[in-house]
C-alpha cells in the first residue's frame, strides 16, 4: 500500500522588529524672549491702545516682564484675558486704558513703569507751577443783619392796690387765695393785673359763707374758661363779686 503523506512543520513566525528607543525628552522651555520684529510699528496715537511697537524698556531703564509671565510680578493682564491688545513677548502695551503705554518690570521692587515708543523723545518735564498771588487781606467783619436784642424792659409797676386787696399775678395764686379764704372762712379781695389772661383748666370753687371780690383795672384782666369750665363754682353761701374783668369761653351748664 502507498505510504501516508509526510506532514510538514508549520512555518516559523516572523521575527518582531527590535523595540525602538524611547523618544528623547523635549528641550526645556527657554526663557529667552524673541528679538524685536523687523515689522515693529513705533507709531503711537492717543493713549497708545493701538501701539504695536517693540519697546521693551521702561522710562526708568528697566527691562519689561513678559505679559505671559507671572514672575517677578503676578497679574491679570495676560494675552488670554486681553487677546486683542497685542500682548506679545515683553513689549510695552496699554491693554486697560491707561494714559500711555506701560509694562510690568523685571525688577521685583518696581512693579510697573511707563514706556515711550522707540525713538520717541521722552516726555519733557512739566513746567514749574506759577507762583501763587499774595494772600488776600482779611475781610472786614460784616455788620450784623439784625440789631442785637435789647434787654427786655421790666413790666410796668402795678397801680397801687386799694386797701384790703391782695394781688394775684397768676391763676395758681388766684386759686390759692380763694381756697385759703374758704378754709379760714375769711372774706378776701383779689386784684388781677390789667391785660392779664388766665386760662382756667377747671373751675374755681368757693364753698364757705364768705365774700370774694375779684377786680382789675385799666384794660382789665381776662378769665378764659377754654369752653371746658364754668369758671367759678359757688356753694355754702359764698358771695362772688367780679369787677373790671372779661369772662370768655365759659361753659354754660
């Protein structure tokens, strides 16, 4: 019989290429700032918001800090925050509406300073202030608008009292005299100053068998009941005589 076919071994696997060496590490970032472009535009108008020149030294002679750097001074005027202000490298700019172009400085003791475009004449010093005029002489005191108040003249003396009369210059005195006469059961004659006006908050009571005389002179005093009282209330045989007085606003009942 025929012999069985011989079985061949499987072909060898292809060899893998040798592992590639590790990629080299990227070079460390350089802190060297690019040189000024040959297309620098040193023209500046107004406050320099449109200045795109290459000045990178302040008026004080200090090199500017790059806008993208936070050292030695941290800040928020970065190219990301002010994308349309041309904050390139460390060139002087005016991103925030200051009076002129400026930059942060690389001096840790000087945070920022003004700049001038390259080739521009530095701002001249301000002229000295003009001398002030001599001081004005002191003003004369103005006369008073109103004359000084004169001391109040004392009230005219009361006319001489008739014999037996007692003066009452107030409502309280009038009440006290009548109340004392009621208690002591003694007649009383009371004189009220002319032009006096007593406002009686309550009626004056006379409750004893006595004679009470209330008189005035000249224009005569006024007893005002304010519409709240009958002025006088008599009981116990009290007799009241009023002379030279004006009685107003007494309650009728």
